């Protein structure tokens, strides 16, 4: 029995039985001509699936929905699905299809961007479907990424950036704002991603151990739930951060407001960071994410603890973290100590008269 089109309220619905399957769905359309086209296409899909099986007719859009419902990240899928449309079959996704998509979506993008924003999400959706035997296993070719120098800050460059951040003022404000300095100190001291910094809650700060719990639960709070972890701040970062709000988000906008989280989070501090970077006479290649590279290089130079580097940095692949083992010059650990950065110190080692909540800003020249 063909599907029937019935108007309910402002939109048309379809109902009926096709190939033994009872269907009752909304088209989401209010114009009859468009709803009729939607009905015909849906009826054809049902007949093809009955004749050929689900594996032969599974679309990329359907597989993506299943992936998202299972907790997968949708950060870059919207653009891909807009390009693919509703009818692209999953079995038709191959390296040639990805090459066409890359030309359409990321024509001038770097290979790393194509890998991260196109090939990685497609691979995740496809592999989940393949694991359920809905499509044959397939490997997609990733773009070759040129090996360049990984940018990180020397202790001297970091001091210039911290000093510049400490002197930032807002329009029509005489006193410097402290929020940008707090975020930079946190990122340098923990290696967190900017989005993890924005989502950090005061309730997750432990002043007795100098640790923050990074939950990674909110949208925009981190890449995956697998990055949930405790991070440990060195004394220098604790001193630079100073006082935190009593409740809510620990790190705020330059005006003291909670930062709005979103997919692709990270650019919310771009303007203030750029002002500090320029004042510190650092180049445009220095971004908030460079502070993550900086922490990893600094931490390993002092501790030589690769396991702790991976755990505290939130990496699940050794090859990602391994690159930081080769960057530091022999004198880096000594220079860091000269500027007050000690990643081996623990709160229990402090003198009894010292407090874990240090409000005064201390700059080491």
C-alpha cells in the first residue's frame, strides 16, 4: 500500500505500510508539492532497502545520526553532511569522494586541517558502521602533513607575554584587567586546551593539592570525554592566578563574565590574547594552543616523566606526546627554575607559613 500524505496542523505527515513496514512520519514540510516529493523519495528508499538490504542502502546521513547518538563528536560533521546531502550512500564514500569533498570544503586548507576536519570524522562514522557489518571495512588515505618546527615559548618569551597580559586595560578602564593573565597562567601551568580552561569550575579546584579536575562534559569543554583528568598547577601558576570567583566558572572574559562554550571553542580569548602577544613582541604564530606545546616541553624537560606527560596532558596516543621529548635544550630546566617554574614541587613541600592561595602577582624578571 503506497504511503498517504495527510496534513496535520501546518505540516504534512505520511502514513501507511511499505514492504511490510508500518510507517508514520512527519515530513516537516508545509507545502504539498514538496511534501509529495518527500513522500515519493521515502517510499523508494523503503522499497530499495527491502529489496537490497540495509547495508546496500545506508546513507552517510543515517550513519552519522547513529554515530552521534552513540556519543560521537559532531564538531565538523555539519559541513560534511551539508555537502553530501541526504542521499549519499555510505558505500560510495571512498578516497575519490573525500578528495572531491576536500576541494569543495577546504580548498586552501592545510593538510592537517583536511585530516582533522574531514577525514577523521568521516573515518569515525564509517568505522562504526563497519563494526556493525553495515558496510565493508575501508581505510581512508590521510594527507601528508609537512614536518615543521613545533612552536613553543622559551621562559623568557613567556615572561614577556605574562607581563604584557598583566598590563592589559579595557577601554575606559584605568586599572588593568586580570582575567587574561589568569587564563594564560593556567594554560602555561597545566597544558590544558583553551576550551578546557573556559569550562573549568571553581568547585573542581583543590587548593590543598593545587589540582583542577577537568571534566570534559560540556559542549566545547574539550575534545572527548577521554580527556577528563586532574591537572596539577605549579606554584608560579597558582601565584599568577591569585583569587578565583566564589562559584561558577573559574576563568572569565576580560569583563569578568562567564565564557560561553560552543563547538570549536577556543577563539573566545583571541582579541585579548592578541593584544598581549603584540605587546610582548611575539609573532602571529603564537596562539593560545602554543601554550599547550609550551607546557608539554617545559614539563618533560624538568620531570622526564613520559607517563605523567600523557596523563596530565590528556593524550591517549603516545606518538602525539612523544614529539615533546625532543624539543628542549639542555639548560631549559634550569632557566625555568630561575623564573619560578617548578613542575616537580608539591604543596606538601611548602613551608608551614606559606599559603596555597596566593593573591599577590609576582613577576620574575
